[in-house]
C-alpha cells in the first residue's frame, strides 16, 4: 500500500511493534463461545465477559449471517472472528500487516473466509461503492487527524440502510494522567495532538466533528452508548492503568449511525 503521510508511517510502525510484543489487541480470539455470542446478539445478555466486553452494542451483531461486514482499522483477529463465526462475510482493513495476519489466522482456525486489505482507513479506494451492510470500527479513530476523512469513505462504501459503528475517546479527558493521587488534566482543550513516547501519534477529536461530521456525510445517528457508566472499579487494576482510568473518568463512547 502507499502511505498517506507521516502519521500513517508512524502508526503503522507502532502497531507492527505491538504485534511483535504480543499486545492484547493483537492476539486473535481463538476460543469463542458461539452460543454465548448468539445469545448476546439476540438481546438475551446485557454484557459479555472480558475481553469480549468491548463488543457493543449487541444490536450490531444481530442478524449478520450472510451480510457483508467491514472491520475498519480493527485488525488482529478479534472483532473479525466474532462476525466470521456468526456467519458474516468479513473484510478487514488495517494499517499493520501483522494485525491482518491475526485475522487470517482466526479465519483459518474457525473455517470461514476473510478478505484482509492492507490500507489506511482514510483511503478506501481499494473498495467499491455500496459494498457493505455494516462497517464496524473499534477505538482506532484516535490515530487519524480528522474523523471527517474517514466518515466520507465509510458513507461511500456503505449500502443504503447500512450501519456504521464507531468508538471514540472522551475528548474532555483525552490528556488525563495519573499524578499519584488522582487524574489531572494539564493540557489545554485546544491542543489535540499526542506524540507518544513509543512513536505513535494520536489525536483528540471534538464533539462537533464527531457528531456533526456523521450528519454532514448523510448518516443519521441511531444510538449512543456511554461505555464507562456501568464499569465498576476493579480493586486489582494498577493505579493509572487503562482499566483503572476507564472506571474513574469514563474512557469513551460508541455511536451507531445509519445510511438512510
């Protein structure tokens, strides 16, 4: 694939390294309980155990058998495996080839077919118009400077009536850090670029872009899920860890939008 810019180069390098280190987001889910997933998709369960608790809302997993699903910037053999075992026709786009290997591994393990495309989520020119019934995006939008670039591509590849599920960081607490006693924010809200020590580049997105951008490309908002409101603090979570932070400051939310 051709790199869009230095941001893509930096974040591809970051995630290739995460694959090598065995980061939890890069390990395929090879022990899925299909009956449990079907119950969740059917509304019989309110939540799933870790690490599947990131899958939400259950409605986007309902009736996916035979449908075309794009896991956008969601490689690693996790979400794609869920859709695959539920009978969907799965395509994955990811910036890291190492992540796509996880998707191929999961597909071979469960015996379904997967199309794995090495591409930037901002440029889906490798995919034709009106190709998918559902685009599922995990918490990867923080790695692009402008969500509207992604939204335009999502709207183009979605069929009429198709759904787009995307996950976001809470912009107000994007720079929250543990200071030994609590979480402090010392970076002005106007600042939006986080250059990580490991070389990754992340971006704060603002509410007018997150919500208004969806409307501007012709998508209607169907559901908003505040993922942190039901998360009880884990007494075993290390202070300052993601698990600890999510329980205290509310890590993010999910939007489901439709192309009407």
